[in-house]
C-alpha cells in the first residue's frame, strides 16, 4: 500500500475509499513521470490508491504524487494484487512478459508499448475516437497507439465521423524525444557542438563539428546528424524500404478508425525539435468536404485547438503545442488537384497526448465503466 491511500480524502476533496486502485509501471521514466504530472494537474482523481512501480534499480525512490510521497516498488507479480488498472510504459519485451502477469492478477492493463497494438484480441484505443472499445478486452489488455499515429487521431476521427475518410497521405516531422531520453540528450549535445560555429553551408561540416566535439555517430540514436538537419528516417528497416514507424501509422490508423482497407502512405522524418510531433496530412473523403465544414467540425472538438488564419500568420507549431494536452490543427486547404481532399497540418506533444495522456485517459475511461 502506498503512502497515498490514507490521504485520499484530502486529495479529492471527499472520501474515495472505494475507488479503483491504479498502478503506474515505469513510473520513473519520461512518460511515467509525465503521467504523474497529469495526475497532479487533475482537479480530482478517481483512485483510492496510486502505486508506482519500476525496475529493481529504481525501487525505493520516493516520488511526489498530488503533494504526497509515494515509494516506488520493484516490478514483481505481487505488486498487482488488488490493482484494478495498471498503466505500463516500459520496453516492448517487458510489456510482453509482464502485461499478461498483471492481467492474470486481475488488473486491466493499459500498455503504451508496441507489444500488443496489432493483436486482434487487444483493442487499440483513442478515447475521442473509439472509447467503446475499452470493454472489448478478452486478454485484459488495452493498447495505446504509437505517438505519431496519435498526433492526428483526434482530428482524423472527428473528420471521419462527419465525412467518411477513404485515404491518408502523411508526412511526419518527429521530435528527438520520440527516441527517448537518449534522443533528447543527443540533440542538446549536437546543438551545443554546432553553437557558435559557421556550419551548415558545406556538405559534411555538421558531422565534422560533431566529431570535433567528440560525439561518436555510432553512439547516436539517429542515423545522421540531427542538429541543423532533418533525417528522413524513424524506426527500423522493414520490407521494401519502409520503416517501422511508417507502417505503424498505416496499420494503427486502420485499426483505430475501424477502416481495415483505409489507403495510407506515410513518410516519417526526424527534425531538430525536442518535443512535439507534427504531421502534414493529405486526407481524402467519400464525398464533398469544404474547408469551412472541416473547420466547424474541428472547432467543436474539446481536445483540439484550431489555429487556422494564414493571413494573420496563425498556424500550429511545435512551440505552441509542447507541454499541453490538445492537438493543434491548421493550414486547412482544399486540395487543388484532388477531389474531396483536404490538406492540413497538426501538432501534438508526443510525450503527453502521444503517450502519457492518452494512456491515462484510457484508464479514466475504464475506471468510469468498472
């Protein structure tokens, strides 16, 4: 039992001794700590107990949750006893092993890894799009989508409901934090290495600046320098030259939207932004769709910020979206040469909505239906 339980009435403003118990597995990682930030920012929470779980090397650490100290427990089967919902943010292989263990102990597992996303017996959920799927969990597991896919799902789900989506062509502009803390650290190190130097004007001079600073390219999570550069690659190599990130966008969009034959093509690009993924989307619909009608639909969505006034220099950028919960949408245009097609640009914080927030919102949706 964590130190949180005895203080629940103070945290919620009223006693909640019968509420569900939630565990955060991977609580000391980047996404786990973001989940704690999200919980801290809620005016109230449904939980009667919050347990923090991590690897043995992090066990014993004390983290603050809603103003109270909670001791991190080591990952073990017994930590799930009495847990109603377990939020996992750990590597795929850890989720694959421990997710079923947690489910066997009675917890509904909400997993942020890629271990279960395409399992036909595991729903892939974005609450704004397919919240009803949380009850369809024969394995006791619910999957959270990849952060790149998630960045566009609130908008695509709303437009699909209204106009009937038929095809997506997507170019992503993915932040360094999508590669984890190592990606963030590497970008900062590269920026420091090129700062004050006249580089970026000749082929190879950025790489030389990094080498001069002692930055080994083999130690980078990126296949090319990221500072002063863009890298047309994210993920691992799959068949026919596609990357794993690009195939995730295709396969996960089909599953979330419930359109198994949706036509999707994606190109994933890494950019020198710390946090927040952006996407340029070419979306084709079943019938007529206007910019004005799309703007109206999107403006009515509670989790979307519509910023779309190019004449006033207003459009979404990562600097706007970072640190926040909404998806930002703008640059909505009628395609000039493609019927029933819109072009738009979206930004979403990949650590919040792209990972921690959606995972937590799935948990809230499950808690409301327990």
